[in-house]
C-alpha cells in the first residue's frame, strides 16, 4: 500500500514542547504574552516548561530512535534565533538547534524543520504583527539566518505551519495569540504570510540549492449539510476559505473568486510583483488533516454566511472533532486534481482522547491507535488512486501544550507526566513502531494490550 521510500515520522512544535522560555537568551514571543494573559488559556497554562525538551532533547531523540521513526518534524523558535525578530542572532539558540539536528542525523532520523509554528517575536507584533507587510521581510531575514546556519546539514524544510490558523485564530477569532479580532487584520495577515512564504522560498533557492521546501496548510474535507443548493453554495464558500485561501494563490496565482466576492475590498489584491513571489515553485505541499467540516447556509451571519453543523451520532475526539478518516482520502484527491498532482506529505494527523495513565504512566490508547489506523488506510487508498503521497507525520510525538487548551488535551503517542517529565510510549506508539518496521503493514493487532 505504501511505497518503499515512504517517510514515516512524528511532529511537534517549539512552543508546545521546548519550555526553557527564559533560557539560552530566548526572546519573548506572542505566545508567551498570550498564555500569561489571564483567561486566554485553559487553567492559565503556559509553555514556560512544557515538556522541557530544551533540556531533554537528547533523551527525546533516543525515544524517536527506539520507535524507529524515519523523520522528525519540529519547528524552530524565531525568538530563540532572533530574540527581537530582527538583527542580532542569538548564538545559544543556533547552538541548540544545531545540537538537535546533529543528534537526529546521528540517529539516522531525517530532520524536517518548520520555520514558523506560531511563535512570532513579541517585538514584531508590537510593530504591527502579521498584518504589517514588513513582517514578511523580517521573516525572510530570519529564514536567511537559519538557512545559512543549517542548510548544509538539513535538506527538507517547511516555511509556515497553517497560515490559516495564524490569520484566522490569531487575528479574527482571537482564540490564539496575539488575540486580535478584526477581519481586516486577519485578511492582511494572510497576505503577509503568503509573501513571507514566497520570500523564504526565494532565499532558500540561493542558499540551499539542493534542498526541498514547501508549506504546511491545514485542510478539511468540506461537505454540505443538506442537498439544498444553498447549503452546497455555503460548503463551496467554506471550502474556498478553508482550503483555497492560501493554496490557490501559491499554486494558481490568485485568491479564489468566491473569497473575492465575499470579502470585496477588505481582501488585499495580489499584485504582479506579489504573485511572482507567492507562486515561486515549491517541492511539496504539507497538509494537516484532522476532521471534516459540514456546512450550512446562514443568511443572517456575517461575511461567509456559513454555519458549521455536527452529525448527531458521529464519533468525536476529545476536541469534539468528528472522526472522519475517509475525508483524508477525499481531500488528498481534491488537492491532487486542483493543483496538478503536487508531491504531498501529511505533516500532521492524530487525535486527543481523555485517557488515564496507570501508576507507571502506561496508557492503553486503543481509540488513538484505531484513529491512526483508519487514517493510514485512507491515505493508502489515496495512493492507490494516484495521489503522490510521500510521507506521514503523526501529531504528536508526545503530549504537549495544546495552545488555548493548555495541557488539558493530550495528542501524544508518548505519554508525558508533567510532574516528573517521564515519557512513556502509549499502545499507539508501540503499534506505530511495528507499522514502520513492517514497511507500512496495517495488520498488527489493534485491540489487545501490547
Ligand atoms: C494543529 C497545530 C498543532 C496542534 C494540532 C492539534 O492545528 O498545527 O500545533 O495543535 O493542531
């Protein structure tokens, strides 16, 4: 079902696991500010300590090795490299990632760094943040520093993680840092993120000529709530917003027409100069898939005039997200058809469940194992149907700081005891290790305790 050179991995992000928030000369990011603002995260949780990966990365690399991971997707914290987001480079930050990358290479695990997984240096937010076009230039300079420092050792790079979440959750709904609530800021942030991506790709081609680079976008299978033409139209609008807002400009050179007609002048225009940058060819597309969206028309609503609907009896995860594995095949096929068969990676897929560890930290997480198995099968079907899928990163290697949900939601295949920082592979991790060792065979036991 999976090609021999298929890359099996796991993913994390800097703010979610590193901790060491004040160590090694790290600057302040918008997530430090946001999580320390009362009422913004569950229980007031912050990433100050998280999984203490900053001090325990060697142990974590050993753990990855023991699971047989081929690759590890992690993110580089911009404020560790440039505490203020511009100029001065923090040597201790460069050293940290250098040692992490060397340990991975030594363990024969392919490092796949993401340049931006949401921790914008606070100083840049103070100067306007992502809605300010100049932030794209700051990002290009930061990317330049990183490519010069690590481009000799690391080949596979990701520019941004989920620009949709950065813009929508950060600047429109305000659920994520920096917590602004303005449609104009949100759409401008989206535009700057596209430029930032393009400018980073431009630098990459000169600095890492033999490397590969792409972007990671969150996508959903979008279905209408009924067979009415109104609900069909609503689903198309949501599809344009969820799946097309960033990918259409990158692969087709412009925002979807539906978004232009909904948002009018508030949506920035992609000028010819912008287009040249945004459409610079990339080597692959990373997608993060968790669930589907069922959309109904909502004439009384604002903007997109859509409303999400849930299936009454559908199985859901602890996030309340419907478990809908077939949507993965569907969206992979949709992207393959719409964007001329790009090379694809699933850069995140996984699930949170309410689970209890026994006294030894052991978690028999059969629901997660079943979730992953069903999604692997769906991905395998997509490959059979002609999708050029090259790898799969499970979210997440270990339990971690789940943004506004703090430590309340556990996505890891490895359990983390936050009191002792002891890591214990869950049943899903042991099962995943067997899948990898067998070259993607999915026959392994699923319902007995390993
Ligand atoms: C994605 C994020 C990732 C994690 C998962 C559950 O949107 O990229 O950091 O929080 O959701």
